[in-house]
């Protein structure tokens, strides 16, 4: 029989190879652990984000239900009083009818806004851009918004420059942007509910700009970008006292950007907030 035996004569190379294999095993274990840890962190992160979104959607539905319930209850009470002939004075009857008209307009605006927010959440918003006078749209929207309030409840000032260049936009969508800014101006102004709306041309007639200024609690510099993100609100403690889920301004930014425009917020002298929306003018 034939027996063959072999010996490794270079023991240093053998020990070096063993060290390399040991290091490879260690790094393999470390990489595996990091991969597992990264996966756990990613799962927790996405899970928490979905929980926050689900909570925000729940709060949104609760807020919409609460907001809609208020004008409905008011309209029902006034209508029942008129139906039962509980009010005989003609002036009071007209006041009741005027209140019903205002609450109906308010309810319609709130419903339309809720539908826009739902479609925005499902990426289902589509726009029909048509050349129009943005100043005229602003006049109509501000007038309809102010009609919801009784005399003395808010202070509304509007200035629309003459000879504005035309701009291509979706009227219903731009109305939602303006209504959201006006709603916020009222909600976040607990002391002085004064709103100033101006429409001017900018950049040598290449843009049409709408500015909405209030005298409310204002927005801290650290929050002026985050408030335009989905489900984000300012971190001022007073903001938490106002119902909202942080979708309104995100919707505004989306609509304005889809129109090729920009929206930003500033802190004007005298307090409050100043939102500027700029849309490109239609080339001559």
C-alpha cells in the first residue's frame, strides 16, 4: 500500500490565513448585526410614521365632523324658530335668514375644502388651468369669505392693483388656497382679527402676487418651512389650542407649485404673519 502525507512548512503563512479568516468571520457577524439593527430601526420608523399619519387622519375626520356640526346646529335652530313662527318681528326674521345664508355658505366652503384635502391625500387632484384675472378671483373669494361673518367680527381690507397681467390657473383650486390662508388668519388671531389682502404684479409684470397678512400669533422662524409639510404644524403652544392636523398649508403649497408658482411666509413688522403667493403671468 502507498501512504501519502503532507505538512505545511510555512507556519507563519498558516497563522496569517487563520487570522484573516477570523477577521472575516467577525466582520461578517458585525455586518449581519448592523443589517438586522438597521432593519429593526427602519420598521420602527415607518411604523411610527404610519401611526402618526393614522392619528392625524383620525384627528382630521374628528375636526371636520366638529366643524360641520356647528353650522348645522345653528342652521337647524334658526330654521326651527322660523318654521314654528316663534319669531314675529320682521327685522329679527331677516336677521335669522341672513344667519342661515351665512352658515350655509360657511358649510359649503368647509365641505369643498374637506373634499380637496381628501383628494390631496389620495393624490387625486387634477387642475384645469385657464387664463383669467387673478384679481377678480381674489375679490370674489374674499367677499364670499367675509360674508360669513357679522359686522364687526372681523376687519377685512383688500387692495387689488389695476391692469394686472393675466395668469393661467384653476379657479376652484386657487380659491381653496386663498380660503385656507384666510381661515388660518382668523383662527390664529385670538385678539385682533384683522386681515389685509393685496394683489399686485411683480418682477416687472412676469408674476401676479397675492399677499395675505394677519396680526395673530405669528410663526417662529424655525417653523416657517415645516408648516408646509404634510401633517406638520407650528410648535408654539398656542397652536395646539386650535383644531387642525397640518394639511391645509401642505395643500396650498402643492396647488401653487402645480401652477408653477411659489408660496412663502414672512414675519412682518407689527407682528402676525404675511403669506405671499406668486403665480407666473401668461406671456404676452
